[in-house]
C-alpha cells in the first residue's frame, strides 16, 4: 500500500540536491521546490506510508514486526521478529484503524494473529527475548550471552498490549476476548524476579547464562517504561524502593547540565553534558504521556521536551560544520548509518557522537515536543522524497556530507515511533488508551508520580 510509488533509486535525484553549502541554518532548502500538501495532508501521508512497515512488510507467518526491511534484499532476516518493534507495531495498527488505512476487522484479525503468536513464543519468567523466530516462535540469540529474556523489549511489548486491551475491552464479544488475552499476557511477566533480590531491575536473563550480562536499568535512558510496567503488575510488582534506588538512583538521576541552551533535567547515561540519542524521548513515551507527568525528582514533560529542543539546537548551531544541518534538517538518534566507505552500519547518533548523519525518525517522532520544528524537517524530507521516501516511509538515515547518500533500509524500532508519536501529537490516541488503564494508574500512584491530564 503506497500513496506515491516512489523509486528507491537515487541516481536521478541527486541532481536536485544543492551542490554548494547553503546559507547557514536553512538546511539546504531549495526555494524552487514548494510542496502543495497542507500540514495535515503531509502528516496523513507520512503516517500511511510508515504504516506499511507493520502491515505490508510484517513477518508473514506471525504478523509481527520484522527487525528490519531492506528493499534491495527483501528476504534478509525475514524470519527475525523484533519483540520491542512488535510492541510498537501493535500500537501502530490501532493508528491504522483510526486513520482508516485498514478496517477495524482487518486490524482485529492481524492483532489476533500477533497476540496468538506472542502467547506461543518462547518466554523466560514471562519475558520475551529480543529476537524471536517468526516461523517457530523460538528465541533467536541477540548475542552470545543474550539468548533469553530481554526485560526492556518485553516492556515495549507490554506497553503495546495495554493499548490493544484498552482499545477493544468494550467491543464485541470477540474483541473483549482479545483484550482479555492481551491483559493476561502482561499478567504473566515476572517483573520482580528480575531484581535478583536487589532494589534495581536487570535487563537480561538466560537459562544458560543467567544474569551474566549484568546490566542494571538505571536512568536516564529509554527504560523508564520498564519500571512503570513492573510496578503495574498484578502479581509480580516491584516495590517503590526498586524504582527510587534503581531508576532514580536516590535522586542521582537529576542533572544541572545545560545542553545548547536547554536544561537537560536528567543525567543522560554516557552523555551527561550533551544529551543522548533522541529515541530516549520516544520509546518510553509511546503510551506513557510525559506531559503533566512528574515524580519526586523529575518533571518528565520538561525533560523530554528539552531533550528534543537541545537536539534541534545542536543541529542548528552545527559546531562540526556538517553540510546543510539547520532549522529544517535536524535530528540525531540511533539508526542505520553511512560508513566512510559508503556501507551500511549502525550508530547511536547524538550531539556527542555526530557523524553528519540525519535520522528522520528523530525529528518526526518528536512532533509532540517540537511541532513546528518537526514540521519544518518533515517538509524538507518530503522535498527530498525522490531519494528519501521508499516503500515503507522515509528511509532510516541519510548523509548530506556524503552527497546525500541514503541508508535505504528500515528498522521497526525507528518506524514505530514515527507512526505512534505523530498520532499522539494529532489526537493523543495511544496516550489516552495507556494512561486510562487502571493498572498503569495504580503503578504511577505506587511510584509516587503526579499526573495532571493535559487539557
């Protein structure tokens, strides 16, 4: 399903890209290419194109989201299902129903297929692995030690399951049954087991390697949602001390750092002065609404918004002098990257690790925080549609400094936030569904959050 039939061949489009560095701060805008689409039409197009990743390019056997899709090699990793990306996809399918990209019946049928797959897939103390074989449901090792439970990816699945359950819980008998199954899958996750009896959660466990990776979940990064989901559990909930000492580090999460004119509020792990990759402002907040949300240490509305604003400001200031960075060409986050030899790689791009590569998901998934700045970026991406817009939305990354070389590939964890966060910006759909859940509300109360419903 595609609105544009765009070619992924960039050979004819490079001539449209400015050959000379434009005036500083305008992102290389070519004034002769003015799109006809209104803002709403452009958002519609972006969401519908991105939706195809989870609909047309999902794993055939399970209906779940594949880890990646590379149009030039469509069978690569075709059986590798990403659990976290699938959680994002559950939410994305609800967007597809609401935006009438598909019918409610079509969405229900696909969601039923995915949830049945998740029910039968390998689980370890209730938690799913990072990668699952879409044909067999068996774990695919993510690394030599990571061949069991991934609690963070599991929390992304749980976040999606809650929104599905809330969406269908008052529907037909069949829909109510699906909602109940979604909630039951969440109830089976043994969150408190992953503390090892300490006041912190651990990311991984394996039947063969146990807790050998030994990675604690401590803020600030993308793992806040894991603590919220763990505290929400009916039978395996964590104590407030696990959150306070683990995630919040007894207040050590707070920061006085100012990055590019914006107080970060929180101590970004490994990037305390510059701010981390922008997906940290997205993954935990696809369902968990940061607007009006605070705890004893952090105002999450300020922390997420300033993270996006500082990322934008860095690109506008452009201290490394990369080609065409500016007000309408910005956004650094983890994504595919273009290596020096032109090959594809992967990098957690951020102000402290900037290689001149722009990742569209960074600005597009930040629409709730930076609506005007994100729209400026979207319009520039659309002007570059001949090279950037492929069969499943905007490609994952591109490098202006390398003559606009494009990483013609997609990742589930990058496409999902685009689709979901644009919808949260437009209607608040996923935020409303998640935040109305009684277990989520109990979790926020237990962890001493304050949540004021945005008007």
